[in-house]
């Protein structure tokens, strides 16, 4: 290790943008370049796709702009790591060329034309009461609807990989992927962190074959070295090692220091999540897996609120034209002005309670689930509705916290929060009050990038292990303590109202689904 090489390049391919960032050994962002992207295009309802080369083009632009702005820092880069949006798949041919656009995680296509299980396997699934789970897997799996709806393309698909694997190939000329990137409908053995054994039922349930999937490496292990072609297109120095990091959520959890089950890690992103880290495999619910952590042979137990802070974008689009115009005039993000709406409404939103199930689920919430807002009166304004959205997301994540505590048999004593919502002091205070525990943000908003940088630093030998690197590179930011005058209101609304909503409304959701055929499945 050359002493002059003391920076780590983190490439963060997210849903809304791609960022190229340089972190130092103290976990500080030294330089950053960001390219906003179009998340996806939709040729038909429920489709969400984006071209693989579109991602590569904008990743390259982010890197080139980084060197253009900070040319003196290029020689100080010691290693590279990539983190990427998860559950986004792409079909490649023999020559590693995309055969069609990548399927983004927001795509909700399904098929009923999936592989037919032998009778003895169907009987086994039925015996453990998992027919619906198997149906969800088979109908939603991208490989199954691709094989059914695009048989010619599927027949030419030599490699079926995550977008992270495709970008790793573009960087190194080697098709490999990180173990912590394997989230989605693929035949992965989560408990042993490898592709499933030949006898696993998933090989019968899914159309993908073993030789279509890439080799996997653990976090902080080399994926390859930056190729001459990639160096020319990105400006990243040729020959630098690209180390495995993992999916964006896994990297966020690592950056937040979520390496033990007594710390809850919340991500207020497009998808809102709460995770606990663990050295043992603890599924967050029966028959739902714990995902690989962004450190070797460790796990993240995760509860998801699928549409999370997407709901803030929905509110902005439908109810906040005034703030959008004011923000444009001031040159700031509209969400900054939304804090004023929180100031205009009291804790508890005067009884307006929101259940944030904008997307149906598999187990909890189930496939019939819908969003709901109850408690409307003539006093309520859009300020109360915005507060109800923020509080409803916090209630849903508190429910997730209690599930994780039950599964881990360990109490969560503190929360660490990342993602766009963590930038608001009001939202952080609401979170502390709803959960009733100490809540802190970490020192940087670039949590997924920091998680990638930690893996690059460990892989390059600057730290002996991930715990050592987290101690050196992840730091406490502002801390928010629960406010006693508000926690009692939230606790009662959570226990006496929110926690009862789903069971009371679920029969009505099923009737709505039956009458309107929405959602279809």
C-alpha cells in the first residue's frame, strides 16, 4: 500500500442517480460527483425498465466529472467498490451484450405460465402451508415471465444477472457479482450464502439454469481489476482492484454500524426498511430469508415498507404545487419546505392515522393489502396529511422493529437512520418519539457509498476486519432523544389504532380486490 494512496472510490448506482465518491480513512466524503438519471421507462402499465448501457454511460459520466473537478485526487485512489440498486435483472448474450432493457425492482409484471412442479413437490409445499408463497415466487420471478413472454430472447440469454454484475463486468471484463447483491427471485441459498444446491426446489420453480448465473464473491473480496477499456471510459486508473460490496441497503446497514442485533438501522429511501445485523441466520419472518450483509458470512434481517419515501414524492406531486414552485424560485429541494408542514400540525396529526401499504405484500402485509387513512375531520389540512404519511411510515417500521426483536430475542436499544428522510430534523425527532428510543443519524448522508468504501478499505488491507473499519469510518451524527410529552400520544395511537388497522381492514381489502380486480393478483 502506497502511503499516498489513501482514498477509496465508491460507485453508487441508485434508483434516482449515480454517484462517484471519494472517501478517506476517516469515512469522510472528500469529493463527489452525481449524475441524476431517469429511474425507468414504462412501455406498458406495471413495466419498469432501463437500458443497461444507460446505467454504464451515466456511471462513466459521474466518474469523468469527478476527475474533471478534482484531478489532483485521482492518483490517491487505493481501491474501488460498487454498490447498486438491488433486485434489478438483465439478460446478456454470449458476448455479454444486453438482449433487452434491465428489469428494475419497481417492475410488477407477473405470469401464470411458469414451470410446473412435480406432484410430490406440490404436495410438500401444500403440507407446510406455503402454496401462496410458492405462487408469489413463481409468478413474480423475472426469469419466469421472461421465458413465458419473450421466449426468443430467453433462449438467447446466456447470462441472467443483477445490474451490479453487469456493471462489474463493464469495469473489469470479468462477470462476477457480490454475495450481498443477491436479493430477488433467484435460486440463492441465503443461509449458506451461495447458489442453491441442485436438490433445492427453486431450480424446479424457476426457469433460470445454474450456468446462466455468475460466480459470487464475498464482501471485500476482489471482483477483478479495472480494465484498460473501463479506464478509458471512466478515467478510473487502470489496474485498481474492484472489491465486492453489495446492494445499496446492505451497504447502508454496514455504514450505520449495524453489525449486532441490538442496533436497528432504518433507511428512509424510496423503499423504507429497518434492519438488524447478525452473525447468525435469523429470518425476519417464517419462510422469508435474511439477506447477506455487506460483510463476509454475516446477515441482515430486514422488514420492508415497499413504497416508503416514494409516498413523499406522491404527496409532492398531488398536493404540493406551492412548495414545488417556491423551491424552484429559491433553488432548493421541495422536501426542505415540507418541514414547515410538520410545524403546522401537532404530533398525532389530530387523529389522522395512515397505514402505508401502497404496495401489496406477500406475508405481512398480504397480497390484498392497500393503503388507508382514517380519522378525517373538518379540521384536517394537507399539513396533517403530510404528517400522517411520515408518522405512518414510522409506525410501520416500529412494527418491524418489534418483529425483529421477537425473532432475534434481543431488544433494540438505539436506532441509526440513513436515506433521504434522515436529512430532516423534524422527521428524525418524529422517529425518536414514535419508537421511544434514542435515534441518531450517522455523520454522512452518503451511507450506501460509505458502506462500499468500507469494503474497499478492508479489501485493500487498510483495516484488519469490518468491525475495525466501521469503528474508524462510521461516526455518530446528531442524536435525537424521545420527547416524553409526545411519546405517550404516539404509543397509544400505535397500540390502540395503528396496530389494529390491518386486521380490521383486511376483509374490506379482499372485498375491494374481488370487486375491482385491483390489485390483480
